[in-house]
């Protein structure tokens, strides 16, 4: 699957789990379990509680995703 096939949604980090997992609440009220994408962990971009993030979701499973961008 290419990077263009992903569904991108905006949300806020509401909980930080162990093992690099995050709970993100989207703007439409859904809760998504996410982790950092490879580029964000490679460049050591930190994501904290309350940060605005962009999440890339697979069209097959909309409950898990990758954080691809951290807003300010």
C-alpha cells in the first residue's frame, strides 16, 4: 500500500501509553490508538499530551494509525 492511500485525520493526544503508543481523540470524536511513524522516531520528534497531530489511517482498519505530523 502506498503512502497516498492512507486516510489523514486531525486530532489531539489524550493519553500516552507505554511502548510508544498514544491515544488520539479526533475532531469528530473517535478514539484512535496510534504510534509514531518511522520518520518521526528517526528524527526524535517528541509528542506530548495535548499536542495536535495528524494521523494516517489505513482504509482497512480505522482504529489504528501512525502519527505523521505534530502541530504546534
